[in-house]
């Protein structure tokens, strides 16, 4: 039986193609795609080009249609979130809770990808496949993976309650940082972006202050907003060394800067070790997410902290996935672009 998939050949080149529906083994399940988000990383040219060609989609919600004979806990008709990576839980990295450093986590994947009418969930991925509660929509379920990345980021940032939090970059991940930091009891949340519309959006989801970086010096503005102290926690969202350097400049003494996105391999950070040392700054990377993070993300979604209605701005059927990709990549009004894989919406 044939199915449709969204295959990326290059940045801005995504095509709807047909291929055979995958066959499953005894310890696997077959699911029908429902909704799938376009990830921020998918529209970073240097990052996605090294992976092409590939079937897009690692933020899926889906419905179970077939269960292997050796699978327990899932049944046809269950709506699920499926993580595209899952760890072994037994290696050195897993024992330390560093799931994304697990060789199994790095090697695991969905077949052929989450933006397909059907995809196979290998046995290892079932350990991070979560049934969606009735009150969680298909689109909400497609937010589990990106929100889990935010959960991990804030966990690595340390204490957020009663902190001043600066979020640099107000795309989808920045907006969800604002929502999640508010839920964790941040005292003051400041958002900064070069796009005025994104600044306004952040104010709408709970930022106390916004800095239009196209018109203001962000570091100066943050100092003014914090009485000269700076931010206790800084999320440096954009995938550039300059964003990290800006984060360090905006951080308060004893503050933490989270590098949320990877930079190009040839990029290096300019760091005054004198300043870094005597201000006792912490620079912490946060890459992707693991099983504890996806479970916390689903709880936040179920509680209504983050929902599709808060952040999804553009919706497309699978047949228009190339248009959806272009919107996510080029339309500065787009916060979250969602593809309805099953053709509805």
C-alpha cells in the first residue's frame, strides 16, 4: 500500500512523494500521522542540508493502527506522541541522566519520519511513546517534543522561581520559554527579538517587558529594566555565537546563560575569562530532550500551560507542505507552523 510523505531535498525544497507503508516487526507499532510541527532546526539552512534528503517530521502526534504481537500497553485507536529518539536506559550516559548522549538515542529514529501518512515506531522508541489524554488535541500532542526541549532548558538553567528571566529570540521556542518560565514562578520575564511582531506576541503570552533589538541595544535595555543588575537566567535562543555573547553581556552576577541551539561547527565564542570568572557566570548548553522532559511537557500541556491555541499561527495540509515550510522559514509573523498530516485543517 502506498502513502504520502514530505521529503526534503534542500532548504526550501520539500516535496510530497509516495512510498510504501512500512511493515512492522513483532515488537513495533504502525501509526497514522495526525499533526506534525515544523521544527526551528528544520529551517536552519546549514543544519538541515547536512541531513538531506530525508522525510521531515520529528514533532508528531499519531494514531496507532497496528500493534506487533510482542507489544503491550498500546492498542489500535490510541492517540500518541512518539519521540523520534529514545535511549537505552542502561549505558553510562543514561545512568547519569544524560539521555541525549546515549549512542542508542542518537541512532534511533522513526521510519520514515513523522511527516508521513503512516510511520513505523521501532521497539526502542516505544519507551518514549506517550498516550495522549482525551483533553489534549492532536495539535497539542505535536507540541510535546519542542516543549520538552524547553523543559530541559529550564531545568538546566537552575532555579527559575522568583528569577528575572531574559529570553533572546522569540520564535516558537522563545514563546514557549516565556510560557513555561511564567508557570515556574519567574518574577520578571523579558523577551528580546529583532522582529516587532514577535515582541508583541511575547507580551501577549506573558512577557513583562519586551526589547525590540532592531531599535534598542538589548544589553543596555536589560540593565535599565533590572536596575543595573542584569538577568538571573538568560535563554540564548538563536543558533549563533553572537547570541551567546549577548546573553553573557546581559546576565547578572552569578547568573546562568543557556545555549539553546547549536552553532555552525566553525563558530567560536569570544569570552573574557576575567569577566566570566569574577562575575561567576554559568554557561550551560541544552540540546534536545529525553524521556523525563517529554513526560513533564505532556503534563504542562494537559494542565493548559502551553496549548496549540497559544502558539500555532499557521496551519497547512500535507499536500501544501512546501508552502508550510517556506512560511516557517521566511514569514516573520509565523510562530508555529503546523502540518495536518491526515489532511484535515
